[in-house]
C-alpha cells in the first residue's frame, strides 16, 4: 500500500467525521512545485492538486510525485480556468473524494507548509469556522501596491460585512467544503477568494484567523500570474458590487448551527455603537483605523454636499446601518439635518457627544470580531 493509500484510509472516512485534504492549485510553477508538494505531504494529510493547464512541464513533475505517493489525487484542467475556477474544481474533487475540509496552499512557495498541521488542528477544534491565514508581521520587501491592495480589501470587507479582517488576500486557508458548495461568488479570478469572505460572513459562517509568516521571494525568482491592470480592476468592480448588494435587505437562511440573521443583527448593533479596537499593531486594528477614517471622511463629505432633509436622514441611517459605518460617522453626516429638525432641537449636542464617546470607545475596547491563533515559537 502506498503512502497515498495510507493517507486516504486515515483521513477520508466514510462515516461523516471530519476529513481534511491539502488542496494546491498550480499554474506554471514547476520550479517550486516539487518542494511545495513534498512539504505539504509531510503534514500527513492527502494532497490534492489541480493543474490549471500548465504549459511549463509541471505535468511531468506531478506524474512523478503521484507515482511516489506524494500526490493523492490530481486533475488537469483542459483549459486555464483562473485561480477561482481551479479552486472550485479542486473543492468539487475533494468533495467527491469524501473530504469535508480543504486547506488551500499556493504552489509558488510563499506559504509555509510546516503550518498545515496547525490549520488542521484548528479545523478539528472548530469544524464550522472558515479559517484564514493572516501574514503578520509584515515583510519588509512586500511591494507597496500589494500592501495598499491588502488594506483596501480589508476595509471593503469591513464595510460589506462588519467583520474585521487582517489579510483578505492571503490564500492560505482552511475551507469547510460546504461553504463553496452552498455560497457562490461572481469573480472568476483572484478577487474570488476575497469576495468569498464577505459572502461567507453574510451566510453566517464564523471567520477565524491564524498568523502565518509573510514570505516574498526576490523579484528575479518570483513567479506571479497576477496582472495588476486586469485583476485590480476586477477586484474594484467586485467590491463596488458588494457595497451595492450590502445596502439591500437580506434574509439569510440559518443552518448547520449558524444563525446569520441574529448574529448579523447583533454585529451591526455592536458596530453601530462602538468600533472595534483602534489601538495596537495588529493588522485587524489597522483595518479598523482605516475604516473609521474613511467612514468619518465620507460622513463629513455627506454633511457638506447633501441637502438637509428627512430623505437624506433616512438614507444616511440605512446606508450607515448596512455598511456598519458607526455612530460617529452617521452623526457627522446627519448633523445639518438634525439642526434643522424641530424634533431634535437642543438634542443635537447630545447626539454629537454620544458619537464622540462611541468613537473613543474603540481606543479602549478589545475587539472580539475575529479570533486569531498565532503559531507558537
């Protein structure tokens, strides 16, 4: 019996218990493919590979590793599907193979495969959570435009769902396979992984994170298929669409122990009255700071250009509630209207006082929106 057979026997039970695979999509990463797959196999979990129609000879490497028993199952796409398509194909292959969870890892050696057991342990402890990798601390060689994209993605997800994320772009994750099977995204490329965070939160999935090292190889050896003009534009379009969707009434279905309506309502109340923790060096705290700055700026702009009226007040209340904007930003935006309404005569100062107090509370409260697990050592 090969090593893959042993792993399939140990990790793919048919009795409905937790079963985890390592899913690695790859496209033209032959130089790093062998080391990444061998490192992933060291975790003792079955390794499933999706070859997204590579043209650099990666198929030869995969055939050799499959013969050795390093690769448990592999699938070669007939055409290039993009990362989103490759992941979806991999999730379906894992589901058909009897797995309940998949730990996704990139094939370009920018994810530390030694941490795969930590993801598996966290998944076994909380099988119903969507587990994200968070690169922390930041790498000194991280490209500035990548860092800017990471910040903006985190802030957008915070507005969409009210969940504070430290690293929306990290592909090192553990997926309950029920999630991509029941929650559909629209993006066809890199923005899909980030879009799925928002849609998972809307569907009531708990979201947790694990700190992972930030690994960046020298530009001369780094292989990236991200195209800034194409993929950045798609990402912005997806985020704007999600902002529009977020303003619409949503009645999600509960299931699997998830209570999206109740939990979402409580999260909105929490975010409305007080932002998450604004202090500290954690990327989640940075997300909160950036979001509050943008929300306050948007509130000030609204107060300047929007005509004072009940319609304006209703729009501010609804959008602020749906985007988890916070009481301080909503009070700033609504202040001109509040001054004109007789019902609020003499009360506007108290509203401002409460708004300032709610913002200051973010400097002293501990954020409970995202649990974070840091590897020991």
